[in-house]
C-alpha cells in the first residue's frame, strides 16, 4: 500500500489576518496603521510590512515590506521574525542570506511560533543531506507537537517509509491520526489506507471506508479515485457502477488518469451509465493523450488510433 501514501510539503509565510471586517476601507486602514507604525506600534509595523508585501492598498514594494518587518521583528514580533527569515531565505526584497534566514527563523521558533518551526524543518529537509536530517526532524517534532498539520503529515511519512528514521507504522499511524482529527484530507486518506491494509493497527474496514469518504468529500483526489475503485470492484462495499462513476468523475476533474480511463470504460460498456461508445472513446483518448498506457492499449485493441 506504500504507493498510496502521499505527502505535501508546505512552505508558507502565514501572514496574520489584518481584516477583521471586510467593510474596512483598505486605504484608510493603511493610512491609520502607517501612522501607528511610525509611533512604534508592533502590530501596525507588521501589518504595513504585510500590505507592502502583498500590494494591499499600496503598490507592492518588497524593500518597504522588508523595512517594516524588520522594525516589527526588532520590537519582538514573532510573525515578522518568521517572515524576515523567509525573505532572507528566498531573496525577496533583500539579498539571499541563509545564515540570517536561520537566525530569524530561530528567533521566532524559540518562542514557540509554530510556522517558524515548520519553516526550519522544511529548510533543513530541503537540503536532502543526512547530516541535516536530525535537525529537520527536531523541528518537525516541535511543529507537530504544536499542531502543525504539515509537520504531522511529514513525520508520518518518514515513519511510514523509514526515511531518516526507523520504519515504525504505529508512529506513522499516530501522526496521521493527529492530522486527520483536524480534518486534513490527505491524512484522512493515508490513515484510511493504513486501516485498510492493517499497518500499525488491526485491519478495520469500516474505519477505512469512513476516512476515505471524509477525505473524498473534502476533495482529495486519491480518496476519490480509490473509492471509485472500491465501488467498481465491490471491495468493502457492494459493487455499484453508478457510485463508482460519481467518484471517478470527481477525481477526473482533478486530472486523475485512472479515473479518466474508467469513465471511458464505463461509457464504452454501459456500466452505471447508458452505453455510449463514442463518449467512451473520447475519454479513452483523453487518458491516452495524458500518457496513460492502459488507455493506449485499449484503443489499439479496439482498432482506434
């Protein structure tokens, strides 16, 4: 089932929300906060940095964004410290400087700011060098224990595959459970597949199906495709081509080639829909054009170019 486990790495600045009420005039907000920022208000300094960074109510200016983040960071804003780390890491509004990036990330992370902890983990992980992985894992665990879904997913992935740590399905299961509890569709899918395969736990098909349905409802392409497969083959559920078609159509909207192939197959043979060979071949061509080998073979076997 290892091919079923997916992970998303997320690098994000995570700006704070400066608009409690969308009715606030952005320009007026900028002018009021700019005055406050000049007077040393930390939140206002951060907000002005954000507005320059995003181009909200003022022309985008990364140099000005950097200046105001620096003021806020020097006054103790963990959000600004994190964002300065990000700007130094990527060279946004300032010359790249990895040492300063780490310095600012650590300022915020040491004060338990979870976004900076995650960014440190991702920074060291991205080096793809074993000598940095202990540090990456340290910050992943910090962020995961502070409820970072991305960190929880990545830790689960490491334990599942035995990457940089000893393979441990029970720990993988634990971290996927933490992320799934927060409604993360990727974790729900991966946790569901572990219950289906009985990895790190006893097999529990009811739980597996429940988690996959939650994940699919939230738009996870892998869960949609897997449920399409289950209903097509009658795995864990009564075979039902109509429901299989519904899930395949959802996954196909997101570009899943297996789903596109089976939509074509269903139309061609009239499974769950009125038979329409022309429509079936159209979908088969779509999957084949995407490089899906089974669709190419199907077209060749049935005499279509």
